[in-house]
C-alpha cells in the first residue's frame, strides 16, 4: 500500500503558484511545436504557421476540456464560477480536450486551406505523450482515484479527501497505456509513409479501447453499467473501425506484413 502525500505545487512565488499539472500543459504544447518544426518542410509550414496552429489547438484543448468537465460536474463549477478558470488545478476532460483540439486544428486548416489529416498524424504523437504525463500529474494531484482494492500496489488517497480506503492507481494505468500508444504511433511514423489519417485513427482506436477497459478500475458514476468515458470511447472505437474498414485496409496489410517479416 502507498499513502498518497505528494504536493501538487512545485513552487509558491507569493500570489503565483506553479503546479505540476499546469507545467504538463505547457510541456505538451512545446512538444507539439517541436514535432511540427521537425516536419514543417514535409507539411509545407513556415515557423509562423506552426505557432499559429499550436495556438488554435491550445485554445481548443482548454475550452473543450473545461466545457466537457463543466457538463459532467455543473453543480461544482456553477457554485463557484471562479473554479472554471483554474485549469492548473486539474479537472480537464480528455474527451472534451480531444474534441476541442480537433476542432481547433480543423478551423486552422480551413482558414489556411490545408489538409487536416497530415497535420493530425503528426500532432497525435506528441499529444498522447503529453496526455500520459497529464495522468501522472493527475496522480500527483491525488484526483481520479480508482475503485477500492487491497492489492499490493494500492494507493490510499485519504490525504486528498478520498477516504481511508486503498484504491487502484487508475491514473497510473492510464499513463502506462498512453506511453504504449505513443511508442506504437512513433513506430508507425518511422516505418512507412502511410495514407494520411492512418496514424490519427490509430490513436483514436487504441485510446478508446484502453479507456474502455481501464475505466472498469475507475471510481465514477455509472450510466447503464458504464462510465461516461466508456460510452464516449465506444463511439471513438466505432468511428475508428469504420474508417479502417473503409479507407485503410491496405495500411493494415502493410503493418501486419512488416511485423510478420520482423518476427
């Protein structure tokens, strides 16, 4: 058993508080800039284009993640409207952030008359790595505790108001899942130039599958025996499977042949 006593604040500089959770967002956007800068010649982007795109994505992530969280917990946020803007304290919906980032990138592409999918294939790679770090930041914050469990690596969140109960470290499971997805997407990006969108839909498929499975370890309100995250992940997986079947049959044949030849 591990008794959670981590401090979510890295530095206190008078009225300014720097939290690990906020730093993860900053790092995630900078990582996105780094990946885009490396690929900008291939994508025909200028340095200014890269920063403009990241700005659109950043605004989309923040608005989408907070809006979805507001929809899930309206009483908490409406009782104290100031909490809506305290994004560094956590409480950011993954699905909302994902939808917001896609909308932001799509609006940028529409404005600049560019193809969305080639950019999406690049952006999801640093995004999933940053999301993995975000789950570690969730753990530091002591939020999103798992279901009660007395196993050897269970965590007691009583110092964070989670009750004197040992629980699954759900967010650590989520972080490991996302690091694995990051490795898979990175492998795909270096193996072959696939049809645009294949890596993007891989992210959606594996993130959806992993979230659906791991939410069985999460302490959350159920709707028809599943969490909200599981229902949304079900939509993600369904959309990805449809896209694979309709547009990317040849890509999967290439992947499977390569893996067979390597073995």
